[in-house]
C-alpha cells in the first residue's frame, strides 16, 4: 500500500513538474518573440530619425480658386516605443489664390505618431498634434491643430520613404486667405513624399541582446542521468 501511495504521489509530482515546465517554456517563448521583435525594430529603424519631405500645399478657405503651391519640411523624431514616436517639424510653404495673392508661410508642429506595423518593412502610420503657424517675417501668427496619415516603405536598414497627407485646422478665419469676413475658419491641406533617416538605438539593442541570452539560457534542457 505504501508503494502504491508513493507511485501516486510521484505521478502527481511529475505531472505538476511537466505542467510547470510547459508553462515556463511557453512564457519564455513569448518573451523571446517580443524581445526579437523589438530588436528587429532597432535593427531596421532606430530610436531617432531625421524627417525630410517635399510636396504641395493648398488652402481650403473662403475663395474658390485656390492653387497648389510648394511645401517643404524638416524635423526630428524620437521613438518612445516601437509603435509610438513624438516628432517636431519645421514646415515652409506658399499658398496661392488665382489672380488674388501668393503668400509664404511657415509652421512649427509637434505630433504624436503611431506606426501600425513597426516590425515590417511597410508600415501605415497616423499622427495628430498641434502647431504654431506664421506668415513670412511673423507678420501674422495663429495656432492650429493637425492630423495626418500615410505609409512608410523601408528601402534599406535605416532609410524609409513615405507618402503622406495632412489636414490642418486654423483657429482663425483670415490667417491664410486674408479674408476677414469669411464664412469658415481656414483649412490647410498638405501632402507629399518624404524621407526618414534613422539612427541610434545601439544601447537598447545591446540591452535586448542580454535579455535574449537570458531567455535562451532559461530554455536549456538539462539531461538527467
């Protein structure tokens, strides 16, 4: 009877050990995959980026004959996580209304940007934020809110090409089109082709390497004699 009891007890212990080992293995596998994904992000992109772009801008205001004009921007991004970054851009552009005016403007924008597929070479993205808009020589100024979306294509490690469109809402009626007694607040639409030049992230990659080694070592099976 004692031997039978020992057998039952041993079976229970072995089952518990097997379940615990399987659970630990599954947990370690998930950790390994998560770490590998983050490591691949820093390999392909990085923790910082220079943002350059060129395209067109047009005002949607009280005049019906707005024309497309040139638009340029330069900025900096810092990735808080693989999916989320905060970025600051300086934007220079002209706006034109046929036979009425063609004026130069600039804006300083702060955005939060979300990458939908940061671990892949092609990733859609969306962003929202606020900004400070000014005419040339700061003759007129106005605050605004903006949002945009686009898609980025990594052509090689550290270099991404992107297409994007952006909607800007001005908290004033006459800032962009010059029409004081208009019916709507001014809206600015910008879009174009951009380049992200990524750099940094070496310290984070090294920390992730150590974590990967720890996970691999914890997955080692020690044979019993």
